[in-house]
């Protein structure tokens, strides 16, 4: 690899990172509009822990905001998150084999 190839690769990586940051800031702006303060804080914590769950929760918040016209509160967001995490998590099966 020569220097030009390395430079191009680095530049592409930086562009991808900046795109991701812009996209994330758009999502956070949307979240701030549709959630109250406590729900927004919880949603940002979810974002840092699990991006996939964050996207599902944000989609839920936007749909609920469109339906009701009021901001999503922390209680309803907690209920949704517990529902989603309980349905997506599989309980392990423990078996005892006796001799």
C-alpha cells in the first residue's frame, strides 16, 4: 500500500463517521420533539446500550406522538421497553438428566 491509498482509506472512514454522527443527531432531534425530558434521557441511555432497541423505541415514540399528539412520557416508554425486551429475550431451558 502506498501513502495515497492509505490517505484515501482514512478519508473514507472519516466521511462515514461524520455521516453516522449527522444521522444520530437527526434521530436525537426527533426524539427531543416527541418525548418529554425523562423519556428523552431514558432513550439516550438506551441508544448508548443498544442501537437496535433505540431504533425500535424511537419508532414507537414517533408513532405514538402522531396518534395522540402529546409527548411520550417516561412511564409509557418504560412499558414499551420492557415489553420489547421480554418478547425478544428467550428464556434458557434447563434440563436435568438423571442417571
